[in-house]
């Protein structure tokens, strides 16, 4: 059993899923509030955890479908228990091996892609799953420019690929995306990584 899946199965049971929602919720909400959901859309969250982003987005009046996938079966069990809208769907799978025929207007991922065996392969799949003109929002606090989080891999003791902002942009460009980046900081946080460096969002548009 892979160690990333095992770790997140444990987190689903010991309350860390809710802690992640609290830890990332403020910056993610700040970012998503600036996104225009003014037309009917479908949404995918890659590495959805307990489903908090899917639940949030499914309440947008133009949301036709919000899907969350996670490689941790126990996270998906948690997400299904918290499901509160018929537009929500949760599936136990990882992005690379998921067999899905449809396409999405928006794909989101927070603190997930760097656990992939291959970021390049995951991005290729995400690109294919987007409609033309669709956007992928990838949020990460674990990047080389954020000196305060670089030690996370040693603490976690699981596979985590550390890359700089420049390298992340290159990954996206190689996959075919038109790329922009945005930093979202929590200036009131006591944690240096949130206050000084903030969450890096890489925004890829399928042209």
C-alpha cells in the first residue's frame, strides 16, 4: 500500500481532514471568491479530502456538477457522509488512473499534485479532462520559494516533490497551459509560511 494513501487514511480518522479544511480554508476561499462562476459550469477537485471545496462550490447557483476524487478511501467515506447537495459526487481514485469520459470547466487541486508519482503525468491527464478554455487552479504551500515549508517533507516522511514557482510554471507550460500565478497571504496568521510567503496558486488555462 502506498504511504501517501496510508497517511491520508489515518488523517481521515484522526481529525486531520477537518484541520486541513481550517488550515487552508481562508486562503482557498480568498482565491475562489475572485473566480467568476457566471455561466453554467462543472467542477472537479483533485485530492478532495473530506470534500469541503466541493461542498462550497456546489452551492454556486451556476454549478451543474461538482466532483471530488481522492486516493484515500477513508477520505471519500468522510466526504460522502458530509454530502449536502445532489450536485456533489465523490469517487475513490487517483487522477492518473481515473477513467472518465466527460470534461470539466474548472479543475481545482490544493496541496495534492506534489504527492503524485509524476507531476507531468498528472498535469497531462488534467489538461485532457478540461474543456477548451477551461481552467485548472493548483494551490500549494509547499514550494521551494516558501522557505518556511521546505522541511515538511522530512516531517511527513512520505513522497513530496519540492519545486520552485519557476519550475511549477514550466510544468504547466510543458503540459500546454497558458499560465498565470498568484500569491494569497494571510497577513494576520501567526504562522510565517502563511503570513510572509502565502499560498502559491498556479492558474492554467487550456487554450
